[in-house]
C-alpha cells in the first residue's frame, strides 16, 4: 500500500507527534509498504526526509515555533501532490489541527481514507467539557467540573463559586490539549492560586476546565475494534503524570495488566468501551481513569489519537495480547478503512 503518515503538526504536542509518526513509518516500512512521512505544519512542502525524521526529540515546543505556523498550511498540505497517490493516511497527529476534526474533515472532502475516528468524534473528544457531558448521558462517572473563559478567569464570585462547588483539591487544564500541557494540580486552592492556574491553562485554549481532584491510582484502557485491552496502571515515581514524567525514561512505572480485582477490572473496561462508543470513536482510542482507594473509577477523557511509539500505552496493552507493534499499525488501518464511522449515541 501507499501510506502517508501525518505527524508533527502545529500543536504543543508537535514533538511527541513526530516520535509517534516516526515509529509508525518505520513499522509500516518494515512490513513492505511504501510510506511517506508528511508534516502538515510545512504546508505543501510537507514531505520529511529520513534525516529530519531521525532528528525528532521529545523536548517541549517553543511558543515562537508554534506562532510561526499558519492553519492554512494544513489545507495546503492536504491538497498537495504529496497525498495524490496515497491509499490511506495514518494519523499520528496530536492536539489541535490533528486530533480535533480539522484534518479529518479535509481528508473526508478529498476522499482519502484515514486511521482512527472521524471528524465529529474527534471534535467531541478533544473538547474535554463536551466529552464529560456525553459521559453523564450514559452514566459513565466523571469528576464534577466547571469551565472558565478569559472573562471569568479573574472574577472573584466565579472563583469562589468554583471552590465551593468542587472543593479545594482540583485539577485545572486547557479544555482541548493533551500531554498535560498547561495543567496544574492544586491542593488547598485559594481564589488567587485558582485564578493563576486558570490563566495558565487559557494560554493554551480559549476554555479552561477545572475538575475535582480524585485521589488514588491512574489507569488507562485502550479500546481496539470495540474491545477493551488489558488495563495499564501509570505510577510516576515522583509527583504526578506530567509532561516530564511521561517522556523522561525511568520516571514512571507502568503495570500491565494492572493489579486489580477481576470485578473492578471488568467494570473499568466496560466503562472504557461505553466512553469510546458514546463519543462515536472508530477503530481505537485510549480512555483515562482515576481509581479511588475505595475502588471507584472516574473517567477523565477519551484520546482519539494517543501516543503511538513502540513504548506508548496503546502498543503496550496490545503487546500484552500478543499483538506486535507493526501488526497493530496494520490492524488500525484495516479497522479504520473497513469500518464505518458511527455517530455519537443519542
């Protein structure tokens, strides 16, 4: 097959996307496919060389670099000759202009098949607040939350009401980013510390989500072809699962399958499939949870294009089922191209 792997992109997760895409390029090439690495941030001149791909590193992206990219580049890339003879696009883009429905809609208009969820599911899943509304509709438990905009971020009444409603142990994050970009965890929060954290999150999004902090364990569940894979427990050696602990080797331990009673594991896996389905995901997703000491799971979000290096969480869960990384890449193509894109449940 002729396959274009879309990677890099224009979000703060750009460098992680380059790593995900590089792993996919290598795996699919090893399986005998003709693979092209395509970076939409570069517009029509979007094909990367092997040397450029090899240079990818997980360091955070500078604001200056992100500001230099134009959304028009995405359109120019998708309409370019680089995708003219492509059988399928493997989407390894994370965050804005990759995971939010924009690139999916452009590929739909050009008639090019692609991996993962369609435009509507992608747009819903990237919007954390909208996703939580969907969770509540099907009784998937999710922590209580409120949202802030620039106009309410410094409003004393809104800040006080938030703390009264959610408590003083809270998580603040941009409404449509991943990789814990712009996220803050506060204990004993005050109006002042909450306001600062909200403004920090608003630097990455037009909406900041604040939710009650759930003490306990961090779990994630990959859903592949409508079935939940083994649960992974994420255990940072220090602090919480932030950008540094995610992408610095040795900073976090992963337990797959997680050490859980069978009834808890089955319950969490069933909730993951429900979350996947209500958002309308196709082929695969990764659903994140917190599990309290009382074994109560709380669903946080659905990731439609999660990290996809050979050591990322979805490949880790697949490996537990005997699915090698290169086989997983081909399976996602098959599931995406042959499957239909369901609508979110009503």
